[in-house]
């Protein structure tokens, strides 16, 4: 884009930005008369500049209209160089802070809630990516006695994520049994991958549990399932019906392709994961997508980092004429607060408010 910046004059940048902003807001091709209300130039001058922008590939002219719409290159230049900071409203900030009012222990729960909130705030389809993990192991176990035959198993993984399982068994055990179970798991199971849980290990654990040896079998099964589930990663999508609000998805075959990509997940997960490896803020516009079904859409996301490692990403999917400024500000606010939640599990003061972090200006 640096070459593009040297070629475009300040006036061309101003016209391109005005066209993108107006097209995002109204969805219609933009003509010179509309731009004259914002830019102190004659209609002829604006038309000439628009024609040059079209020749350079930043604008396109639909056959049925005298106005222009941004091209993919125009949107790319806009998000890289022209998009302005979006100031979130008090209501939007309050909605984001609401995520933190419940103490959520599992990363899955946090991501799912944030995905839904991203969709609600931006009016696009939201998603949460939990990346595939090559080798996830549990570094700490806790077991919390609830009632006869019931306890909560807590598993802290080496990537910082936390899994909890509500365990109900037709066995007789008390709080002392549950405490001994946690101690046994920490002695024999920490640092082991699912494939490393051997029969001799299980026998040793059953011997350590003595009269409560019946707990080991079902608990090991739960641990195995939790670790294996973490290894697969996941993509949770919310607000798919919001796509129907935009005329860009009125073509049934195109919409079917997008829905198919969202349902299959794997290719989309790979695309987002690969883009996230390059930079924490990802904006994939149109044909930049490696998933062909997304070639008429924009995917915007931001990764969530804990202790220097990416533990997930929150994003939205929508048409090319997306409100990029609002989307970027919303994702900044969500991921900033989630990072705080993961690093400090203390709840916010009752009734307290916390403005979302928004480092968009610094990143630009």
C-alpha cells in the first residue's frame, strides 16, 4: 500500500474516503453531487478525480449507475490508511462491560459470549475462534465437592485455558475422597497428554485412591475427552441471520456458499489462523480470502493474547461495505477486556465501569 499512498494526492484520498463512508452508510453508488456537499471542489473536478481513481483500480462503476462504488483495492486502502477512530457510545461500553460481571472460568464460555456480543454490537455475523493446539496438557487439577455423588473437576491447561466438568456418579464418596482425588490427579496426571495415559498409570492411581478407586475410571474418561476436545479447536458462529439484511447476500447461491463455509468450519479456521500468525488484527477483504466462498465478504478479527500466547480470536463476517471503524473499535474493546479477565480473575467492583481498551490508533 505504500506505493498507493505515494500515488494518491490528498484530494484523491479525501474523495475515496468520502465515497467509502457514504457507500457503507447507504449501500448505493456515490455520484459527484453527493460529494460536493463535503468537498470544496467543483462537480467537474470531482468527476475527473473519480474517473482517475477508477482507472487506478480504487473505484468501480456499476453499469446501471453514473455513481461509483469502492473496489476491493479501494476498501483495502481505506482500512489501511483512511479509516478513522470510532468512539464507542456509553451504551456499547456498558454492553461490553456486562461480559465481565459474571465470573466466567472457561475460555470457551468467554469466547462464545464475546462472539454473540460482537454480532449484536456491529449487526454482522460474529465468530469466536479457539485455535487448534498441538500439545495441550493439564498442569493443575482441582476437585470441588458439591454434594453426595457430585463434584466439579477443574483442569488448568498449559496454554492458560481452564476446563470444568460437573461430575455426577452413582458412587458413595465424601469431601475427603474428592480432595484425595485432586491430590492423586496432580501426582500422576499433570503434564501428560491424552495418549500418555497408560494402564499402569491408572492402576497406580486406583491403588492410591484405595476404597475410592471407582472414581478413577470415569474421571480419566472425562479428562481424556476434555484434552482431546481442546486439541481440535473450534469456530463458533453467531448471528448468521444478520447476513440476510444486506443486499450483497440476496443471491441464493452465493449465500449458500457462505453458509456452507461457516458450517464446514475447517477451511475458515485455517484461513483465520494463518492470517492471525502474521498480525493480531486481521482484515481479509474479498478475493484475499483463501476460502473461495468468502470472496464477496470481509472477515475482520482480533486475537486474544495471554502470557504472550494467542488463545483465541473474536471477529465478524459481513459485506465488503462494512463499517470498519466501528468493527475495529468493538473488537478492540472486547479483546482488551477479555485479556484483562484472563489475567486477573477478580470481578469488577459492583456497578463499576471500565472503558474498553482501544489501541487502534497506536496500531495504525
